[in-house]
């Protein structure tokens, strides 16, 4: 059974940090591009960060640029999202997603990803 499992969410004060992990199982995702999306209450799911299969290229949403860092460890089949200087508006359920490298559609569209985790809640208090 192929699955992605997120962890590391929780409650943190504004200005704090959290590190999310996304562990893949069932097959290797070392040749897949990976991404993080987030969905705040009452809002659509938004692109947050993207990383290529080998980690040599990353892209961030403007709202998190300079504060969040996406990385991966293919030996551990895991992707990370380091979140610093958190703000109350970062409160959301965070999802990791995977897609084959040969997909050529926009990386910021959730429709381009064929594997999704169940999500982990991040709450930032003011």
C-alpha cells in the first residue's frame, strides 16, 4: 500500500518554528517531485512549496518565501518542511503530495499530484 504520512504539526506561538515530515511508504519516491500544500478553514487548498526529485530546485509561495524551507532525504523516503517565524495566518492543515518527475503540468496545481497524505494540523497563536 502506497501512502504518504505527515507528522510534526501542533500548536505554536507566533514567531515560533515547526518542522513537518512526510514519510513515504509502499514504494520509493526518490524519482518523484514533492510538494507541500495547505488549507486554512473555509479556504481552498493552496500551494506552499515544491522540490524536484533530486532536491536541486525548490519553489515557494510568496507568502512563505524566506520563512519556510523544503528539503528531502531520498535515502529515508522523506520530505520535510521547516517553518520559521510562524504567523497566525499560517494556521492550516498541511498536506504533502507527490507526482512523477515527467509530469509537465504546473507544480502549483494540486491536480498535478497523484499521491496525497492525510494532512497535519498547524495552529499558530497570536
